[in-house]
C-alpha cells in the first residue's frame, strides 16, 4: 500500500496502525518519517473527536404525545378566548368605543290640571310664512334654545307655515 506522505488522513491511519499493532516486527520495513502536519484542534466548548456532546437533560422519546399535542393546540385557543372576553368587557364598560354605559334620564311629559296640553307659562303659536325660530324667539322675548326645549321635535329645517308650536309667555 503506497500512500502520499503529505496526506493528513494517511498519516493518521499510519499512527493508529502503529499503536494497535504493538511493537513492530523486524521483518517489516521501516516507514519513512511522516512530515509534520498541523491538525486543527477542536474548540474547547465542542466535544473532541469520537466524543459525544454532553446534554443538560435527557431527550424526550420521539413520537406523538396526545397531551403535548393538546397543549400546543389548546394554549393559543385559550389565549384567543381570553382576549375576546377582555375586549367584550372593555367595550361594554365604555372603556373602548366611547359609549356611556349609564343611560341618561329623559324628561317626562306632565299634564296640567286644567286639562289643556300646554304646560304652565306657555301658549301655542301658529307659524306664519317667512317665520324663523330666531324671529319667533325675539317676538316672544325668549331664546331659540328655550323654544327648542318646549318643542323637542322641532328644528329650524322642519319649521313649516301652519305648524303650532309652544312658546313661553311673558
């Protein structure tokens, strides 16, 4: 067997055969001296040649495990349900959405004892052509907002000649 003296693998094989064969017999021809070959050494943190790396914990057995699979699926589902519940609570409490959770009381209509539908201190006025809320308010020495309070269904755009509205009396 002829080998290249500069091949590092061949030199390594020669060294291994010498250490396992024991002392050389006299009939074998002496080998030429091997040239100096620099073999890279493994890094201190990596295992050497033929050594197994140390493990901090044993590796789990391969194969599907029902409990691990269920945990991998259930964890995101539970998280999603928790987020949806939190958003629902935040919206209903008014934190998200800007809605006021407590309803405001609405004014109740009261009837006069006299049987008329006019509240005390008011009278009915029939709107004439060309009337505006501000003109009616100045005629009765009141404000537009007070007329709108007495007539909740009334707006400036729905003012029609012939309509009857409530106005405060002096």
